[in-house]
C-alpha cells in the first residue's frame, strides 16, 4: 500500500529524493544534481510516495511564495504509469487549495506534457529550454 507523506528538507528521506531526481531527471541528460543549489527548497512543500516497506517511489516539490508551483514531480523509472505521479500531483493540488491557492503552475518537459493534460493542465507558453534541464519544456497551469 502506498503512503504519501511530508518530507523534511535536509532529512535522510530528503537526501533520497535528491538521488531519485538525479537518477531520473539529471543523469540521463549528462548532468549531476549535486552541482545544483537546493537551499531554496527549505521553504518548499516536499512530499514523497513510499511503498509499504518505506521505499521512496516518487517525490513532489511545490513552492508557494507568490504562486503555487510544482517545481519537481519525479517518479522512479519502473513505476512511471502506475499512478504514483498522479497521486503526488493530486496531493500538491489539494495542499495548494487548502492554503487558498487558485491556480497551480508548472514547467513541464514536453515529453511529460500529455500526463499533465490528462490531469487538467493547459499549456500556456511556447517551447523553451531550462538551464538546469536543457530539454524542451512548456509552461502549464490548472485552476484549482
């Protein structure tokens, strides 16, 4: 049975999220997440999906300074397509709505765009390249 729970910045579970994000989102691009500064995540909402044995399946990171934005949604390769990402996204949307958020924003890799469209997001930009992940992205948003 999957469990979604908060993760504290800097905790051992948080370090696991960095390893997962590195393996899924950076190494395939020839990058290393450990060369990036994640200190801004101290103020972010971080949640993880875990299996019954405590294994991290996926992670969601949401910033909420002026707007609510999904900064990361990452699911282990072999678990993509099993609903983990949708559960994490639903939880972040609920958290944002509980805090008065009216819209959720995100920058999606073009390859993930169909996933977000299935979850009610609309594309709001042309394709662009992000410095930290130099692959095609689009801005997307969803009313909450």
